[in-house]
């Protein structure tokens, strides 16, 4: 007596599950230039490494004799696999079955993916399309009842932000709960022209008087600029490649340290052009990204949040193979000044670095918070203070390199002043409570009004102040600890990365990412 018959039944059901929503729905997915969920998983994971869980879960119909007549698989595919030989958990929505809606799902599968990743300390990859397990009006006709929303398993979603890397890929139209799952992650990715994201889609929005296409309502350009999405790519294949690259900088969980990468880039490599990277004319801008890319290990800079909070640059990088979080000012936008959205971007960056034990390298050029009526309306000081708090809460190793401006409260957020000042300054450093440009007229207003030749007096004061603002005067008082040759920046930051490595600590921090 064997169980061969039952195994044949199992294989039959597994074959039915692999047909997903059927030929017509699969062809429609292809016609819309989107991969199906099983194709995505195959691209994402190492060859033959996927171990699917709950493959035959779904809705079945039987004849009078108990024989299977029809089977519709759950529209959520999940399991374990490997990326670059590292164990991960992956869960993906099957849009070919009821557009990923809850009325074709088995909620426990999605919950199990989150819980499995959490308890076994494995990175989680969400492949999101449709409502991501959210509701559908059609379910009302099927169940003849409504329900009180509860988001089952959301406790695991929240706890994962403090425990494991979570990367969410929006790979088609994503709405409702699917959108919430996309942004409740450490890194979110959208595909240009293919992905859209919204709280509610165009048909629902039309009822409130806005007749918009999916792209107009929630295209990648919108969400890249508002900061909801971290990275925009041009294809699903690029989205998957980017996912793999992000993981290479991160530990599998907060109970491990980020791994070192082999590099052939000499840590003592001089970067000669940096001696002239900063214009002597303070009114002129320069290319921060060029500086970043020249000092990090070759081709190691991975930027996220590029199109939001644009006066700040955030990303992951390596120095001598060690992964770090990299923060820099961009003088092309508000002179590098912090807006409310730039401040929010800084907070998110610091939270990620703190959560995954990444030392921070901060290339500083910050004239302060952006001022004016729009800045006040945007509650810049509120979000700025939040960013400052995040900097002071973080205890990962931190090195600041002052490239040019450091002014005001925002400037003070370049590092936690109560910690060891692991800090360098270039000769172009310029700092104080307020920029002297414009500040002199205010400070010496009375003298200038009394002067017979205010223009001459102003020039004399400016000349005197120009001497005082020399960074060497600050260094004399040990307020600027080290002024360095810009060409030595890479060497010193590689040294910082090596010194930092032994003092990194594993475990949960007092706070995780605040989405």
C-alpha cells in the first residue's frame, strides 16, 4: 500500500496553481508589458532556490463524489529562497487572479510571509501589484456582508521595520492596502510608466470630481517627488537588480552586522581634482554627486530619494569595502538649505542607518533652514527639529566632512555635538550662527545709518569680517578639529570605516524606521 495516488493528486493541484489566472489573464499581463508573479520570483532568486509555501492554497469546487472540478489558486505566492546565496523570504501578488484583491486571497499566507521573515530573521521582499490583499467591492456580492477593517498581521509589518530589511517593489497599479505595504518598508521601488500608486484608483477618485488617468493620479514621477517612493527604475528587471544591490549593503537582520565587500579600489587613492572642487566664489555651486562618486569605492554609491527633498542627497556607499550611509548637501537646490521635505528625508535616512548599524558619512554644506512664508507654511521648523532629534538619537559611528557652509540650527544637525567630534573640514569651510552675506547689514544697521558714506563703511566691515571668517581662526581654538587637504578625503574616510567596524553593535535600537 503506497500513497502514490495522493501524490498524483498533489502534483495535479500544484500544476493547477502554476496556471494562475489562466491563459487569457496571463496574456493580458504580458500585453500590458508586465511580468507575472512567478516570472518575477524566478528573476529575483538564485536558480532553483525557491521553496514555495502554500502552493495549493486557494478555492476549489468539487462534484457530488468529492472529485476536484475546478481550482483557483490564492493570488499571493510566497516562500523561501536565496539571493546571492543569502536566505530571504519573498511574497508576491498575483494580478491575474482578481487583480490581487482580498476576495481571491488567503490572508494567512501574506501574514505568514511577514511572520516567517521576522521570526527567522530573514530579509523580506514584497512584490506588490493591485490592492495587495486589500478589499474589493465585488466581495460584497459574494459574501453578502461587510466587515470592519483590521489589516490582519499588521503588527508583523510594523515590527519588521525594526527587525529585518524590507524592500517593496510596486510593479503595476498599486492601491489601498497595497500602497500601504509599499511605503511601509525600508526601500520602495517603482517602475517608470508601468507602476502607479494611489490610496484609491481613478474610478473612485472620479466620484469626487477628479477625472484622471492612472499615471496622472499616481505615476512614479509624483511619488518620487513627494518622497513616498525611494527609487524609480525603467524596467522590472532593473527593479529586481536594484533590490539585490540594496540587500548587499544590509545585514539579514538587526542581529547581524552589514557585511564587508571585496574591493579592488585602493583606500589610499588620492582624488586630485578635489583641490578645486569647491569654487572660491561662495555664490557659485558645484556638483556634490561628483564628489561623492569620486571618494567612495568605485561604483558603490546607491542613491535613494533622489527626487524629493532635493537639497539633501542620501544613499548607501562603501569605503574600503565597508558599507555606510552617506548624506550630503546639494547646493543646486536652496543652496543646500533644509526644507521641510529635506528634513523628513534626513530623518528617514538616519533611521535606516541606525536600524541596520550603518556608520554615517556626512558631506556637509548647509546654510540653514530655508526661510520665508512658504517655509513657515510647510512647518519647516517642526520637521527640521524632528531631523535634529533623529541625529541626536542615533548612536552609530558618525563622521562629518565640512565642505562649505554650516549655519544655524540646521547646520548644527550635521552631527551630534555631544559625541566625539569625528570631523574634518576643507579649507573652503564657512560657518557661524548666520551667513555674513545679508547679516552684516542687519548687525551694523545703526552704524551704517549714521555714516556719511555707508557704502564705504560696509565694504570696510565686510573686509574685516572676511578675515575673521577664515576657518584657520576657528581651528586655532580647536572648534574646527582638523582642516584637511580635500585630496586626502577618501583615505581618511576609509580609515574611519575601518575604525568604525569593530564598534558597531547588533540588536534592536530604541526605535525603528518611521515610515
